[in-house]
C-alpha cells in the first residue's frame, strides 16, 4: 500500500498519543495540586498538635515515580511484639500486612503494623502504618525514619497504592517527650526515597514548657487557663480525611463539665480517666454543641460512667431524625442552660443557625473562656463542611455572640488552634455577604 495512504492513520496515532500525554500530564498536575493541599493541612494539624515551627517544615518536590502500586499480603494471627520507641519505651504492636513493590530497578519488601492501643479503638481499628528508613535517613530526612498511614479499605484486589510523597516525620522530630515507634530493621529500604517530608531544621521543642498536659495517639489535652482545658481527638471523614476535633473541659473544686465528646468511645474513656485521676474531678455533665459525630461520637462512654448529658431540643430532634439512639436519655433545654461547677457558672446557649441549625456555644465566666465549637473558625481556616449549614445567617449569629460576650479572652474553635476575639471577627468576615 502506498505510504500516502498511511498518512491519515499516522496523523491519527500522533493525535491520540499527544492527547494521552496531555491527559496524563493533567492527571499528574491534579495529583501534585492535591498533594500541596495535603501538605498545607498537615502543617496546620502539626502546629495545632504540638506548636512546631512550621516555617521550618519542608518537603521534597513532587515526584510521580514515588507513587507505586504494591502487592499486598494480609497477615493473619500474628504475634504481638514490643515495638521500640524513641524514648526507649516499648509499645505493643502487630504485623498487619506485607507489601512488595519495585522501585529504582529493585524489588523491596515492607511491613505495615498496627499499634494494639489503636487497634482496640473503634475509630482506628482498621488503620495501619508503614514506618521505614532509607538511604536518605539521617542525611536529608529525619534520623529515626518516617511514616506512611493507611486504612484497610486502601487495599483493593490485593494491591496498595503507596505514595512516598506523603511520607511524614513523627512528632519526635519536632519536640521531646513523645514515644514515637522506630521502624524495625526489616523496614529499611536500600534506595534513596527523596520524596515526602525532609529533615526538620527548626529548634526541637521541650515538652516541659508546653501547655499540653496529656498526649496520646488518640487524645490531646491542653491547659488554656486556671480552670479550662481544650481536648482534641481525631475523626476520620470522607471529605477531609483525618480531622482534629476540639472540645472544652471546665474544672473547679473537684467538679468538671465537658463540652463535646471526643470522637469515639476509646478517646472518651481516656478523657474521663484523665479528668478523674489527674485533675481529681468528677464529671458532672457532658454537653454536645450540635448533632454531628465530632460532638457525640463518645457519648456512650459518658453514659457508661453515669455522666448526665445535656443538649438543646434542636440537637435532640436532629439526632433522632438521624436514627442516633443512646442507652440513656439526653436532658434537653430550649435556648440556654446554666450549670454550676464547684460554685462557678457554666453557660450553654443558642444564638442562631450557622454551621448547623442547632449549634450552641459554651462560656465559662470566671476565666472568660468560650467554646465556639464548629460555629467558630480558627484563623486562616476555610469554610469547611457546609452540608447542614445556614451560610446566610452564620455571620449574624457569631456577631450576636460577640455582642453578648465582649470581654471574652480565649475562644476555642471546633477545629484548630484556640485564640481570642479575633476568631469571632474572622468567622464573621468569612461568611459575610460580598
């Protein structure tokens, strides 16, 4: 056949190949953009958790060759062993998966592990992590290795996509006082993984100077004033991944009131144990500030300890509408509630719709501390989940709160770092009509 007859087919092939290349480049560009957002959120969560200097947190540039598909073998009936940590303390752990993959012309094997304390938690029962060291360890990356996080649902048809661009440093890279698992010798890779987080170049913090008084994998408690603590737990969401969720603990004269439960029963048990044993206070009330899971996820644990729960009638109705039932009834109130904690007043009040139609705030007069819950945003935050929101009224509601409590000194948002009145102003501006 004459060559001229092949010309249209040849051109068509060029067009198809060029189109596929452009599509491939577009997909990688989207992946790189998503990674950038992931890293920004990582820095925010890191600062909220341990107050690390995130200006010194740095990453390698995105490299698509470090996104690989590994073969997975789920390991059954593995013995529990003691995983060494950075402090010398040992944590109970268990092998969960074996992954095999090719990278830089070599075949590599790594193991994924579950920490038994997390495995026993409903929220993290299907989680596992891959701690590893490689040729860059101690040079351009953290000397004690890096981590990758996964859940069991990430395993599809015995395959697992591993993105080393998301490799991150444990808390011990930034501050002392933590017990970070050290990768077992079997999880050493004989090539350079110059992807993910680099070695931290900032000053390592001394935890003894921190306001954080309790810190585990599932729960962080930070002292904010003489009588008020912020508790932070972690919730897995479809839209935003692993989200840190705040609540407030108020203590006085061996009594305590808690706003919002931790994300699940296990972290709620930790909170109750800390308040009763370390703060020497009995929890006399738990108050969810709205009907979402980050407010009621651990409510059954409070019921188990016979702690009375209080919520607005709106919240009770919305929980009922969602089919959420609890072993003990929730005490309802209309627009406001005042409780006594060791002779001092604690307020819970509804000012209007915003994040949800039932969102309330908590206020402790003695220390002038407010728990804004998800109605109030941390500085620099986006609008977040809006599925149940009344955006048109959000600013008006927060403005009424600001007018009601002009002397508030500390404001705790539902997610992120606590601050002052600037959080109220920021939230008002964020949702104002342009």
